[in-house]
C-alpha cells in the first residue's frame, strides 16, 4: 500500500500540467484559524523550516505539499522511470539528502530550504500583491526526504473574522469559500487544527468540517499548543474525545515557540522535547499523540482512503477520457485537402436540411415542432382553422345584399333575382381567402429559414465564414422562391374569381333554393294565419273578401288571367313574362300571397264576364298601385290599408297631387332627413335569403378548393424546389478555388478548445496508464 501515495502524487503532477482540478484526487486538507499552528504542524511533519513566518495572515495562497520518502538504497538503484518521474529526480540528486521542487519553476531544484521559503513568499506576492489579500491559485511544492512519509497535504489560509490593514472587507467570506471548496471534495481528508488554549466548542475548523462531513468519516482533529494551557488545566477530556468526539481521532502535538524559531532550534530536538512533555504530562496518552504519531496516522489514513477511492477514480478517468475523445473528434482534424473538406461539409449540411424537413434527422427536437412537422402544423392547423373561421356571409348584411340586387337591375324593375348581384357578392367573399393564403406562405418561409439553425453541424461551426456564407446562400434561395410562391397562391384565388361555375356538382340549384325559401315562407304564413285572432285586421280582410259576390270575384280573376288553381298554387320564384306583366298582372300573380294579407275564398273556376267593368277597373288599379309602391321600395301592402278602403284612393294614379316622396320609404330627393334602416318587404327578404344561401353554398366549395390547393402550391414551388436545388446552389456559390482559404479558416476559439481537449485527453490517458500499473497486491 505504500505505493499508493506516490501514484496519487504522479496523478496530481499529470493534472497540474493541464491546470485542471476536474479529477478529485485524495489528499489531506489542513484548515484552522489564523495562528492556530497549521504551518508548525506541517514543518514538524517535514522536519525542516520552509514555510513563511510572521504576524497576521501569512499563508495567502493554498500550498499543495507533496512529501516523497526516499532512502539511500533507492538513490543507488538505477532509475526505473526514464520519462521524468520522481525516481529520475532521485537519481539525478543522489548526492543530496533533501531537496524541493516547485511546479511553476519547472526543473529548478532547491536544496536550501530558506530559498524554498523565499520562493513561496515571492510567488505569493507576485500573484496576490502585498496588501494581505488572498487568491485561490495554489502553489505546488514537492519535497523529497528520507525523513518524511508519503503524504499529500494542502495548507489553506487561516480562518479570520475581521479584516486587518488593507485587506478587503469580505476577507472572511473569501477564506470561507476557499476552505469549503477544498474540504467539499469527497476524496479529501480534513485535518482540523485547533489550539489547546481555546475552547474546542468554538473551533471554526471543526465547524467547517461539520458542514461538509456531518458524519465525521473523513475528519481528523489536531490539538496544538498543549504546553500553553493554563496552569491547573489539562487536555485529557479533549484528547479522549469526551468533549467533542471525532471518528478518525484527536491527536495532540506540541509546537515550537516563537523563541525556539528565532533561535533556530532544530525540529529533531523539538520532537524530542515534545515526547518528553507527553511522557511527563500525559503518560497514558503519550503513545497516541505527538508529531511522529500524527505522521504515521496521516500516512495510514491517506493510504486506506486512496484504496477506497481508487475504483471510482479509475472509472471517472476512463469516462472523462471517452468524453474528451468525442469532443476532440467533434472539433475535427486540421484541414489538409480543403476542396474535399468543403464539399463534404456542403453535402452534410444539404442532407441534414432535407432530413429535417422529411423528419428523418438524427437529432430530433423533443421540446418543440420543427422542420416538416411544423410545416404540416401550419397547413392543417393554422391555415385550416383560419379558413374555417371565415364565415361565408361575414361582412355582408341584408341591406348590402339588397343594394347589390338593386344596383344589378339598373333603371328597370326586376322580376327575377339578377345573377350579376350573386357573382359580385360571392367574389367579394372569395377575395377574403387571399390574405390568409399569403400569410400561410410567409409562415412556411419563416420555418424554412429557421431550419438553418437546426442544421448547424459541428464541422460547419468550425469555420464561421463558411457558416455565414452558407446561411446567406440558403436565405437568398428562399427569398427568390417567395415571390414565385406568392404569385401562384394569388393566381389560385384569381382562378376562382375568374369564373363562377354555377354548374358545379356540389353547388345548390337556384330553383331548389328558391323553392325551399318559398316553402318555408308558406309554412310561416300558415302558422301566422292560425294564430290570428277574431279581432285582428287580417280577419276583417278575409271577411270582406268573403262578403263579395262570387260572380264579381270570378270576373276579376278571369280578367287578369287567373283561375282558382293559379290562385292557390305555390308561388313560383321566377315567373315567366307575359303581356299582362306590363300591367302588373304577372307580378300580382307571382306575389299576391306575399303582398296582401287576405286570400280569396276557394270555389269553382271562374270565367270572364264582360259586364263587370267596375270590378276590372278596381283590380287593375290595385295592381298598378302595388307595382308603383314596389318600384319605390315601399313595403306597404293591403295589410296596412284600412278595411273597406278602395285601393285607388291611395294610388298615385288616382292622386295626381301626390309627390315622389309620398311613400314612407321611397327615394328622398329633398334635404329632409329620412331613416336609413327600414323593414324589408316579404319579397326582399325572400330574395336576400336566396342570395345568402347561394353565396354560402358556392363559398364553401371555393374555400375547400383553396384549402387543398394552397398547401400543394407551397410544397411544389417553395419546399420541394429548395430541397431539390439546395445542394447544387451551395456548390455553385461556394465551391470555388479562390474561396477555399477564406471559407475554411477556423475560429481562434475552436483552435484553442481543440488544443485544450488534446492536452486533457493526453493527461487522462497517462493517468489511466498510471492507475493500470497498480496491481491488486499493492492495494491490499
């Protein structure tokens, strides 16, 4: 097991060369309050004076001290480590009994320990300055001597509370953080130093150790200055662990006084005096205390601790070596053939870009949708739901529809619903589908641009200029295809606007829509007639019609070309024109049920009667009066005419003095204000309902077509085109001999990281080789 500590020293040397503490090596960390005797304990273990002395804070940088035991026989043997190990140092300095060596001075050897002390002071002042500040930059010192046991110790600055002189105000926090950093290493042994002339319950060293090692499995307590305790007191209870128990034990030592140090009293004599003091003061505990026992205990604890940590340490080194090997591979080797390298990088980028769209990329995102999955989401969720949310009649009111109908008829009154109004209105609604379609193109373009960031391979990141130029080429290609795709999507909408196909298989027939509207209107009237009471106006109209002679009614109907079947037949939505339509008989025949509140009684078919001229005049006058009111936009009907009032009394034909504005809702040619909104007549309501149903039916057909055609156009003109032409575009723009040197110039950061990774990998491989040399017999 004695070979374990030198192995750890070798590992420490290996990792010190790369300047890293990622491997937590087993070591002994010495902590204690300021002037508690830490430095004196270390000097007693070494047997020489080599540490700076003085008042106040002296140790201002961590000191990693490696003690290597050598003997005269080992010096005479030839070196077994010709690679620069400590055995080579022993051979080169066989004529010297003890010497030291600093890491920062490389191969310089110090045989005078006063020079070692001076070098520690100079190196401390060089880094931390002279203002008594501290810094976490360790000094590494290795001492070879036949008087020491193999140990690895770390001396930390003494714990203090109040800044002194020009120390920083947070000196206490800095020291605390530094101490906790070293003792938090689970592979370290904590050597808590406390002076005997203070209460052990107030020990800051034990408090720190308790924080990181609550079970006390790796804490050893050292009680210094046993000879300075007050007269009449002793440390029996403390050394026996009765005050504060410590699992690894409590060892008492006697340090040299300041007078002994000034007189340069040899440490060998001090150790003899210490042994005499123990025999005299603590005879029963003398064999378990003192500097010699402390050195042996530390050596034994460190060896056993290294033995316990060695398997985990070996595993950690192997894992880290594998990780750094992968990291070094990701940085790539220095470029030799620039043309081949550039072509490989371009090909990999193009393939990964296409794979991201297809969903076959190696690194699939788990936090968000990207690539082809997001494009699919845009097509079927974003774009589809947006189109579904557009109402076929959105933004259209009945007044807008009625205005379009009237504008389409011109100066002549319409007997039918004009087709021009339907086309104008349905085209207006179809144009509303263009904006979300173009927005869909924009979203897909943005996602295609975003895919570039997901395809930044490690090889491409090695060369920042090549990466920037690649992004620029892909961006320009996408920018070129954007106007083409937008134009195609606009053409899809314009194609739908160019020809309104009313013969589409899915389009509802206008006659069927009109018949449906008429049937609903007839049903509503029947329900309304059933609910009319005996005192209502409609009842009196019916009674007045029934009181007329049947013969007179027959003559009136025969005169206008109607019989009983025509009167009671359902209203036709598009009556055929006839000569009687000029006199209004055709309009009356088509709309008599919707324009009057009374209904002729059923009876046999009536024949014309030449003797009923008075009835004829009455009915013709009534027809002309109704036609005139409809032309002026009036919804006035016989329902608003008092019972028994002849139509000719309210007709403009019989009232020549009546002005154009005599109707309640006619066109206002004067400056007087008239209400804008009005109640639609039954025919106007029917016409509006027919147009609404036709618009809705045709709009749904067009929306379905656009919802299917726009994603196909985007895929063909943008997505698939970029996929098919990306690699050729990159090669044509980037693969030029003049650009090779500029594009394949590595960044300084990549070069530095490759060098660091190579050095760390070399150190880990060397450390693994050192550990592999340890045989099982050495461990046990």
